[in-house]
């Protein structure tokens, strides 16, 4: 039986991906919360800390769209989580082929990459 206290923060601006990851986590018996922006992610992290219900894992999209402009803020969120919440395992997700996962792992202390 999985540890029900395990909580997953899903940081992705694509609703379909958020839902897919949330449903998969649910199938495994874990709780998850979606965040569609850097600001929402920060608010959820802060609230989880305040309620003493920390996240164990953060699944982070590499790139976000703001209107029609794509901005790579996944690494910004990753850096923030690793500095403020080092106990959270971070998994970076992207469909981009221009990113070297080994560079991410080494430079940002990334835990895993999809």
C-alpha cells in the first residue's frame, strides 16, 4: 500500500498533461495538485509548507506559454524548489529535443527527466 502522505506537485501549463499525471498519481494512490504557472506553483508550495503537508515530488514542464510566447521557466521553478525545498524530488518533463538531460541533472541537481 502506497504512503498516502506522498504528495505530487504538477507544474505544467497544458491542462491535458496535468490531468494525465494527476490520474496516474491517483491510480497509484497518491495525492497531487496542479499548478499552471510559476506563481501558482510558489503559492501551492508555500501553502503546503504552512499546512505541514509538504510535496514529495514536483513534476515540472520545461517550457510554458504566456499568451502566444513560449518562455522556458521550468528551470527557474526547479532552481527555486531545489534551494527552498531540497527534500522535494524534481522530475523535468519536455517534448523538446534541444535540451541535454545530463546538463540539467548536473547543473540543477535534477532528480529525473522525461
